[in-house]
C-alpha cells in the first residue's frame, strides 16, 4: 500500500517570519495519515527541520548534480541532507524553463539525491502547446525515460505530474486528463521496472490544487497525493488539502 503524500513547494517565498505556518501545520496536521512534506527556500530548511521535529518532512527545491566543487551559488544534496532535508524536488518545470535543465540534467540531479540518501521528487509535465498538438503522452514518456535513472524505487523516488499550463494559472486538468496521464505513467514504469516495483512508486498531481478541488483529484485513478505550490504557503489552505487526502 502506497502511503499518500501532500507535498508543498514554497518556491521563492518565505522568511523566518513565515515559520509560524509550520507551527500551525504541526498543531493541526502533525498526526496526519498522509505523509506531509514542505519544501521551503534553502534559507529556511535548517530552521524548519528543527521546528518540524520529524512530524512534517522538510525538503529542498533543487540541488546541484555534484557533491562538491567550484559551483558558486549552488548547493549539493549532501549539504541539504546536512541541514535536515529528507527530499529534493528535481526537474520542476520552472527549473527546466528558467534554467534550461534537460532530462539528462534532471537524471543526474536525481542520482545525486539518491547518493545523498534522500528521496527525489521528479517532476514531469507538458506545455499547453504540446497538449493542444496531441503530444502529451509522447512528452511524458520521453521525460520519464530521460529524467529517471535506473534503480528508481518507492523508497527513493516520487513522481509528480505537473501540466505546465496548469501551474499557478488557476487552470486544472480535468479528472479524465489526470487519470489518462497517471495511468500512462504507471504503465510506463511497469514496462521499465516491472509491475511490482512500479506499484511502489507514488504519483503526485500538481497544477493549481486547492482545498475546493482536492477531493475530486484524489479520487482519480493512480493519484497518490499532490505537489502543491501557492496553496501550501498558508497552513489553513494546505491543511484543507491534507484533510482531503487523508479522507480519500
């Protein structure tokens, strides 16, 4: 049985003053059935991990593919582990678009996350143009093949499907669209890693998930939780999503 996950990506938002949101999240959802994860900016990981006290997992939004070296401004997975991170997001569409990260780059970062003993949350998703042209499954298949190294298991990898056109736009894929992609991902994983291994990998949906639409999304085939952006910044909003996931 795959444990459901509610993961929050704060992106480039938050200072120490915002740690009160973690206090509220622990108070109200520290005993959630689902695994709860917050990925704040790197500047907050150490303070947040100490505050969360293992009741809520703390992750990072990116890492460098090398363990150390002359990479000014970058942070390695080992460094993130040292300050309390347990997960690292790799391949988010904003990294792919804003920093030109390729599938090969994402695979290298994912391998680095594994080497540091952390869990990678590998993001994949199509643009609006790709969906309109009917290329969604081809794009998802190529990203899966190129972004995930051999050796992926439920213990070291979570996969997040985030249609780029639905991130931060208020647009949400229909239940049918979500089910089609998540079922396809599961089948692709089974073909590559075997059905037993594929069944251990959690598949998250991301793309304007909110308390109002969470229950419908979580009732969808092969959806094991969500990777949430803006709605994770406030404990009250993210709490509604966690409650819906626990009830699914």
